[in-house]
């Protein structure tokens, strides 16, 4: 079984285009909002408990940070992991505090002005080389859960995964977009520390790799888990 974790302000259905392009693997896209009231380590352990030994975890952006946390937990069952467009963690205390404050602003805006929240979210420079994944207005009924994720799962609160990469013994495929130079740099640093890892840069894609180039993304996953 392959378990897919969506990104921030995302939805499990975002993965449909990838799941339908995979070989004959059973897949389950996790609704991360079921865990939005949990701290990120608790959420990771709960997601681990869904799986059986030998299953594969795939995470994008926020979902990738949760996947990394899942690999670090004692009950990790995963035989392989695919990490897409992931931050490896913030180690500087000032930057951590700045991130917490920034995510608090996102959380408040999500609760108080959904329309502006979505507009501001999509206008971030990180998405300059990517298209919108889907219309996010249907997610408005989940705004309380989405708001929670900015508090509970802020990278300013999460213990930096990169500090503990030596504990990850699971083979990892790290994917980044050709035009996403910032996150490709994180990926290079990560793969330098992960003993069983490989990096693949997906052509003609920005931060939203699976949706910018779904064919090459699915092909990379198929090869890695076959």
C-alpha cells in the first residue's frame, strides 16, 4: 500500500492524478485534517499506525515534513519513502520564532477572511513557477482545521528533522522541481546526510512538482517502488 500526504491548504483528492498514473499498487490518500488538532509528532505516529510493514509513504511539502517526522518515530513501518518539495527544518532559534509568528498570521487570516487567505496563499513567490492545483473554495468548510495546521505543524515548532537524519534507515527518493532552486538546495543537503537516498529533479516544474509534471513524477515513483 502507498500512503499519500497532501500539502498545506491541500486535499487528499489532489493526489488523484498521480494515483491513477501508478502501476498496480494499492493507494490511499490520507486526509491530514483528521489529525489537525494533534502535535506533528503525534500526527506522524497516528499515520504510522495506519500502515503495515513494507508500505510506502509519499508526502508533498507539509505532507513531506510529516512524512519525515513519521520516519523518525519509533513505530515507523515504512519500507520506502518519497519526499517531494520538503523543508528539512529550521535550526536557528530566531528564524524558528519568526516562522511561528508568520504561521500565526496565516492561521488568523484563514479563520477571518477566507477569500483573502486563498488569494494571498496562491500569490506566494514559492508558487511563481507552478499552476494552482485546484479551486480551494470548496475547502472553506475545513478552515478551522486548516487554521489549526499552521499552529500545530509550523516548521518553527517542529523539531528540525535534519538534526536527526542519521536515524532514518529507510530508502528515500527526494523529488524537487527544476525551477524550485530553494527547495532543491534543501534536497541536496538532505541527501548528503541520508544514507539510503537519491535525488531526482523533475523537469518543467516548480514547487508543486506532482501537478506541474504528473507524468514524470509518477514515472519516478513507479521506478523507485518497483
